[in-house]
C-alpha cells in the first residue's frame, strides 16, 4: 500500500466491418484508459484468424511506438489492455492480453477485476497438468475457459461454462478467430460498456471515454452477468447469468473512472460534484477558498464551492509528465515525488483559510506533504476533506487494499489524523451518501471497503502475491518432523 489507492485495469475490444488499422484504434482507446493502469499494456490484432500481439511494461505511448504499431498491422478484430497488478506482481510476463493456443484454435483475453477463488481454481488446474507462465488470475480465467472449450461446440458456450466456475470480479474481453466477446460478472463489480462507430465497427471498453477517443457512440452498459457476442452476422446477448444483486464498485465514481466517462447513466464529473456538495452540507467550515488535489479531487472541490458559496480556486499546478505517486518504491521517494508532481500556487493560498478536497485518505502518507506545501506557501488554515468515506476494510475485487494494517482510519480518529497530516481538521463523506453520488437511490453498489458488507464469500487466500510464495512459506519445501 502507498499513499493513494492503486487503479484497476482497463480493457478494450473492436470488431471492424473490414480490414483496417485496428491496432491504431486500440492504441488511442488505451490512451484514454491509461488512468486505469500504468504498469503495462498490450494489444493483440486478429487478421483473418491469425493473431499478432505485443505487450510490455510501461505507458501506452512508450510501449507502442510507430514501428511496433506498424508490425501489428491491420486486421478485423483487436483487443487491448492497460494493467495495474492486483493479483500477481508487475512484470512483462504478467502483461495482458493473454493469448492461448488450444486444440480447437486460439483465443486472446483481457481482464479487469479480481477473482476470489483464483487460488482454488489454479490449484485444481495445476493438479490436472496445466502449466502456468504468469502469476496473475487472468491466466486462471484463460485456462478455465480453454478447459471448457475443448468439450464445447463454440467459444461462447465455453465462456458460459467458465462463468459457472469463476467467482468475484471480472469484466472480460475475449477474442477468438471470428468473434469478439464481452463478459461482465453477475455482480457487475467493474464497468464495461458497448458502443458503435459510424463505419459499423462494434466496440467494448471499460469506460465510455475510450469510445469518445475513437469516435464511437455509447450504446449501453453491458449488464451484470451478461455475455455479448459480436460476429460478422451481428450482435447477440446471453443473459443466463443475469439476475443477481448488482454491486458496482462505488469507488469508480470517487477516483478510478475518468470524469468525462458515463457509468450507468451518470457522468463521473457530476457524481464527484455531488460528493462535494454532500461534504458542504456536513462540514460548514468558515474559509476563504476551496481547492482540490488534482485530478480526482477537483470536481468534488467545485461541488463543495458551489454548495457552500466559498470561492473555488486552483491551488496546485500538476506536472503533466510524471506518473502516479504510488509508483515510487519507498516513502521518502513518494514524498519527493509529490513535490515534483504537485506544485502549490502560493499567491492563491497565502494568508487564506483553505479547504482542501481530495478523493480519499488511505494511508495519509501523501496527504501530509500536500498539506505541508500549503503551510509553506503561507496558508493560514488547512481543512482536509475526503470526498470518499473512511477506508476500513480490504477489497477483494480489484482495488489494491489487501489489509487493514495500513489504513489510517482503522487506527486513528479524525482529530488524530488531522494532527498526523498537519491539517487543522479532517473530514470524510458520510457512508450514507456514498451510493447517492450517482444521483440514484443508493442501491446497486459495492461499498465493502467502507462498510465491510461483502457481496461474495471472502477468499481464503487474499494476498496479492499468493502465487509467488517464498520457499519458507510453501508446504512442499518445509521440513518434515
């Protein structure tokens, strides 16, 4: 764990009406989804049933040079992925999409989410002779589908059969030689949407911002438990796994998704403004200016300002050329990176009572240097507000909070946290308002990281590195009495 929450992953798929530069299309879409994962990325192109792929560690712009895109060539289908690791360590071997060649052909798969029964499924597959090349649960999904495929008539039947075995969070894009398949788990933990382009191309993506980036129009969300199959004959939907309780991760609205994305009919920008307005109702602070921590705190700060009447201002300039703070490996480097990433605009805060709004307070380690920057710039008071409720529980569905140990709200009161980070006061969004930020009745969301009400069984082996145990922890190598 580091100061901020780690992102999810982002998936993309395109089925074009004719051979075209689908790799370039995937490239632009992944650019739009870069906020969901910055460790690695990959694209697989399908031209007349032949798969050509490339993946590596790094950002989309660094990995996919003009030469790489040229080598990927044109095709009729393509899928892509940007990754942040929630199961399996970072590394090129864990980059996606995963390509599997099996008895009945080949398949490529990209996954967003986290299985809760990955350990059990992997153990079963290994016992049956499967050989794993990665330590991610995505390969578990790929092999589970492949195992079904060798005994079914079609790839869609295999996917439906695998869904009976998979538990937890998964939004999948699957490509066969002739089909593009989009799948969302029965709880709908992770977003997945479907769109079309004027040239007749069918698109699936984690967020609608990816559709906008390539000139496609959002048609609808893929429903929890739904499988959408796209072929040259059109689009088919199977809802045999639908009907369960919807549990979309509410943190998509607070932090993960891009502000210009539309999820379940609500723009993320509007949801964050609504969260800020809720904060203004609860915390009536006498202040001179409201500022947000770029980027995901800006919309909530604007919402607070509009609801309270306190002027909104730009308090920080963000360096466009530095990645997320969590990439830094230790605390000292994280704090140094915060100074490089965010530079306070002293004239905006000097001598003023400042309300500072961020998307969350997780560990508090990045909050402290941000507050210090405001103090050093001459801010008279700093009141730190989180547009999300208190993080009190680990997440098992794809957000990288695997323990309560480092969650600051589990161990300290709001007053104590304020002292730790150097603020005059600290406040959080009420849990009762978490599901209301979308403008609905508050139902249909997973808020387990806040309230501990998990929609599924808790996994027996929840550790992120559960497939990378040291010898001393592996029963196979422990000495016997």
